[in-house]
């Protein structure tokens, strides 16, 4: 906003600029122009002085020229006609003997940004490309990029493009890098600058001459080049070796990104490159710049996904400093969780315990959450620390501890006894809604073990009128109903008061509708209510996979040295301990060639001939494999937590039981069952199974220990299937592998419909249903197994939104994985 009195100031400046006495005194004239620039920077509208400033640019004083050019470039778009008066002066300056004047004139000529002046700018820019001074050539090269940006639809002369390509061999490294940037901008629609073998080797040989950002630009553009032979590849890697350990983090990151791009088919070389950058990354973590430290930590987390032990011996480097900002402390704690093993768990827990009392509440809660994630492998030690923190009676600490305990007992039910004993008196300290919801959830699930549960609920119910959180009210309703199922005498009266308030007085419709649902459910009888409220819980025999095996580098290589690692605010840190004996990370055997066998690009071709090799898959597998023609890709992102997976699985199971297949098909949902003959799979270790699944981007969520019946595995993935002319379609697939070990004495019928429904029945039922099937266009195939044949693994898949081709493609991939593992086991 202009200052008051700006009109008087402009009149005063105009009078001074037009005064012949001021113009004759070079120092006074320059100071007057400086006042104009100062007023402009303060927000005063001085565009009315444009004609006076145009006259001022005709001077031999370089300082005055720079000041005038700053003014002209700022107000040229407001005075396009008067800007034509400047062109003659600028073109004259382009022929000045002083190279500084020539470069200044070229730069400001292109900075005017007026389409009407393009015809006057082209000739000086062409001459500037051949100028003997390097500073002029630098400006001229970038000037052509600005000119193209000003008129993107116009065609650049091919002679100019050829001239820019020839300047890639300019002796000045800045001119070379500027040519790359200009060609990238001008040839963007054609894919950017063309990189061939001579250009690649020339850029690599001159890499050391460039500055830091020039090296980064060259390394980024070189990612397009693919060596024509293995010898050439290793020659390029040898040239890049010095840059890989550069003291400048941007150069190191760009070099590693190029390494990973070139060595995508050489995992051993990629892993060796990750080992080489350990030192520079640790140095970046100790940088003075906070932004540099945070970026280094984010990329270290990325590397730990493929090389878990990369920073294991240097875990102390990730201990938090007192004066560090909260966002760096929290990221360091996430890295520490990844580095936990049997040797350092005691020291790391002591360090994290100290962070729990940090003055910053977010840091304290993040430390408590980190302890909870470690507790999924070292539950006894972590529960001891968490129980001790409850004794501090601090609101934010108690809230974080209760939420952490809730998450811990969800995945580690064996911890429930200790958690129940520590809940006494927590309600007095909890004030925030998240903590109260977590406490209510624990009371709803384990209320029969907590002696004071009814009294705690009574305190919540008495204060329900003053409760402002919708989530707490709804959780309170569910908790009271569940506690009534196991302790009716103590909760009957308070349940009646709560339902009366929620139905008669509550203004929020969500709470009122939930209370009405529970009231009508009680009218149906206690048994019906018990079925709904006390459904199946987490199976204690299912252990969450904590020690995830190393991921292939190809899964994250494309996001390295980008903003993607920084965008992940809450990084997945489920792999809290990689050194725990019961969750040891998978170490592939030397003779294992799973990565080649399970390559996603080859799976469909492998499965197309699976009948001839295995001969044991069910008939529906053949139907599915034959129809997979559209390219299919699997992804683990966005990740599902164990809680979210179980909620979705049980929700789909309930819908499938209540509404039936036909009704669900109308709601864009499908449930599919299949049997695959691979009897050796239940004997595979969970680590081997998960490692094989992750090679094709299938995440294993939970498993039953080997040699346990019934044996089951839960998994999920996201499918992306591209259709010609359309954007990729993404769906979520949840799956269960089940092996009961019992003989299969029934016939199995597969109805090969698009919905993928599988119905089990006898041979007599096939004949009876044959005529009905033809009415719906169903193709039927029959496979009758004899008594005494080995039991197959039952695969249950649930998909939403529905995509038949993606589901068939996923089953094809899964079948190939299981057959590969089964054959190696045999």
C-alpha cells in the first residue's frame, strides 16, 4: 500500500530529475535516481517517472545504468509504448567495448518481458552467443530461454538450437551449464536436450569444473542416458566415483540418484553405492543448516528401507540435541526406531525415556510413540517405561501413553494384562479428546479385567452434558454398551441414563442415531446385541510383521533426491526392531533367484503357461490368467495400518454375510475365493514369504506361526491398471491365505463370471444349476477332486472399487509367487 503523501514525493523527484543543474552533476543525479529506487522498494508508485528515467539511462556511469535498468524492468509492462524508447540505448550498449556493459544490456533487454520487443532482441542475442567475453555468452544463452518463455508457442530458429548445442563445448563451464538449462526449456515439448554418448562423456569429463549447482544440473540431465554396453557403464561409474563422496550434499545426492538409475539391473553395485554414501550422509546430519539436517534424515530413512543395517553402528549420531528444533528431533526418533536391535535396545530406550519429558509436548509425545513401536518387539521393557511415565501425572504425557498402550495391545494382545493394571486413575489426568477416546476404547475391550471400569465410566457419563468432543461421546456409547454385556449389574443404570440423554437431549445427529441404534439393538435381545458388539477380536496367535525384510531399491530409487521423502510427514516405522530373534529380517540365500522369478513384468507370461508346469491349480485360475491383457502394476502406497486392515476386513466380511454377492456387486465391491495347490507354503518361514511378496509389491500384514493349523496369512496391495486413453484406475485388494490341513472331499465349481464368484457344491448341484447358468451367460468348468488328495491353500480376496481385470491380474501374480516358493521349498 503506498505511503501517504506519495504524490508529493513523486512530484519532488520529477522536479529533481528534470533539473539541468542536477543532471550536470553526476553524483547528485545518481543520488536522485537512488531515491527513486528506494521509494519504489518501499511501495511508492513511481511509475509516473518512467519517461524521466528513460532519459537517465543514456549515461556512461555503470552504477547509474544498473539503477535505471532496475526501474525500467519493474515498470516496463505498465508503459509498453515508452519502453520502445529504451531499445535504442540498449542495442547501443550491446556494442559497447566494456563486456560488463554488453552483458548488462543483454540481460535487461530480455528482462523487459514485452512481446512487442522480441524482434529487436533477437539480433543482439544471436551476436551475444558469439561474443568473445564469457559473461556475455552466459547472458545470451539464458536470454534465448527467456525469449522462448515469453512466446512459448513460437518456433525457435533451428540455427539457434544448433548454436546452443555447439556451445556445450564452450571452454567456460557456466556457459556449458546455461546451455543445458536453455535447451531444456526450449526443447521441453520434445523431451528436453538430447543426450548421446559424446555429449555424456564430455559432460562427465568436465563435471569437476562446474560449481555445485552446475554439477547437480549436469547429473540430473544425465539420468536420461543409458550406456550401450557394460564396459561403458562401468567407465561412467568410475568417473562418478569421486562425486559420490563429495563434501557437498547436493552433489552427493544427485550422484547417488544417477548411480541408482544406471545400476537398476545391478543390485549389488547399488548396495555398494549406498555403503559409500554413509559418510557424507552422516556428515550432512551434523550440518549447521537445519534444513540440510532434516533433508539428510529423510533420505537416510529412505536408504534404511533397503539396507537396514546401514547406520546401525552409528546410532548415537541420531541422538537429539537440546537446542534442535522439534521437527528434527521427531525425525531422528523415527530413525532410532529403525536402528533398534538386541545390543542397543537398552541404551536407545533410556535415551527415548529422557525425551518423554521434553518441554515441547509434540516431541514428548513422539518419544512415547517411538517407545510404543519398539514395544512391539520388546514389550516388557517398554511397558515398564510407559507405566512409569503414568506416575508423572502430566496431562500430555498421560494422554500419549494411553494412546500408545491402546495401539500396543492391538497388535500385542499378550500385553493386555499389564496395561489393564496401569489404567487405574488415568481418567483424572486425561483432558484431551484423543486420550479420553483411547482410555474408553481400552475399557470397552478389556473392561472385565479393570475393576474400576464402571466407576470410570460413571465419571464420563455424569459429565456428558459438558463434553464437547463428538468422538468421545460416540466412544462412550460403545464402551458403555460393551461393558454392559460383561458387567450388566454395575452398568445397567448408567447405560439407561446415557441412552436417555443421547436420544432425548443430544443435538448432534450422529450421536443421537448411534444411541437409537443401540437402543433398538437391545430391544432385539441380549444375544443379538452380543453378536454385534462383541464380534471377533484380534487373534493373539497373529503377530504383526515387525522385522520387515529389505525392500528392493527400485521401489524408492525414483523418489530419491526429490521432495517426496520430505512430504511424508508420518513415515511408516512399523519395522521398529530388525534385530529381534523372533522377527529376524530375511536374508536371501545365495542361490535364491526370487527377484528374477517374481519380476512383475514377466509374471503374466509365466502364469500363462502355469497349467503345463504345475497342473494343480484350480480351474478358475486358468480362466483368470487367460484374460489378463492390460498392463498391471502393484503398489504398497498408501500404506494400511494393522488396525485399518482389520477394520476393513471385518467390515467387508459382515457386508458379504448380510447382503450377499449380487447386492455387493451393485455397490462396486467384490469378494472372490480360489484354491491354489501349493502344500509346502505353510512350512515357509514368515520372513521368506513376506520377502517374496514384497518383491512384487504385496504387503503381508499378519501371519500364523509355521506348522500351526489352521495356518493363515493376511495381505493387501493397491493395483493400478492403465487403460488406453484413460488415467490409471486404482483399487484396494485385501487377501487371506488359509490352510486347514484337512482333506478336501467336496467338488468345487467355478462360475467364470466377471464378478469372479466361486460357489462350492457337489456334482449333482452342477447338473441342477446348468440351465440357470446359461440364462446369465455363465461359463462353467468343473474340477472334482478325489478323496485323500492333499488340501489346497484357500485364497480369499476382497476388492473395492471393483475391477475384474485388476483382480484377475493380481491372482495371477499371487499364484506365481506361491508356486515359486512351494517349488523352492520342495
